[in-house]
C-alpha cells in the first residue's frame, strides 16, 4: 500500500486530443478537493476533517460526499474552458471494508445543491434529513455503480464523464454523493485529509 497522500480521492480527466489532467489534494499545489460523510446516528456531527469517509446502508446509513473545485480555468493545472471532455474517472481507495463480499451495491449520484465540508445530516440544504436522491438534492439515477464487494486497500473507479461534461458546459459543480443502495458492506475510504498509512486506518471492531 502507498502513503496516505497517495490514497486520497483523485479525479482524472482526458480532454481535447491527447491532454490529461489529474486532481488530488496536495498534488502540484492543488487544494480544491472537499469531502465528508454524514450520518443520521449523529445528525449534527461534522466529519469534514477526518482521515476516513464512511459509506453504509441499513439502520446505520452513512453517505459520503466528494467534490473537486477549480477544475476549469487558465492556470496550468486547469482544464481550458471549452475543452472537449473525452472521459473522467473518480478514483477512491478503501482503507477498510467490514462485511466485505456481501454483494453491496454502491451508487455515485451527482449532487444538485451546494454543500461545504462541515455539512451534517440535519443540514438545511438537505432538508434536515440527509441527501435525498429526488432530483432536487441529488440525481435519482446513479452516474456510476459498483456492484461487487470491496476489500481492504482496494482501489475503485467511477465513470463521471457526464458530470464533468455538464460542468464544462456551465452547470454548477456540487460534486457527488456515494450511497449504498442494497447489501451490507460498511466501507471506509481514505479522505482528502489522509496523511499517513497509520492515520488512515480506523480501529477494527
């Protein structure tokens, strides 16, 4: 396994003819990644500064929120405004999976309302009841799905081409919410605050 900074969420984008861009917190001065997780068990909790993100279904529902800002512009690390987007991929790394192999289904949905890293389950932008996949807070249709069990230290990718294309055409970039639709596979992911291999691993229980 790599270091914690290597395992932070990454967004890779191919555009124009042979151009590629990669966005990861702290890499080449990029500081635009925002992520957190929210839960009804602790409705007002702020998890924005933690080194892990959580995703789970059932009575202990946990939702992960991820956003990459400052994608388009004139800086050397930006994608030029008006560029043709060929593909985009969100890469997440598991720091721990509990109940792995249960066949849980994870869906990545485009967020439609703004949020900040200190957001909580009872935030007013979510109507006080977490993110709803209702076409108002988040898209009801998953842009990308993961249908297999996830193991410790597994790296997975989600196709987010349509989101990035929409943002390149002027749509507001509010990132994505990752939710577990069926199954029971609690997933811990390295966040943009992950620093070292040791700090990114929670205590197993």
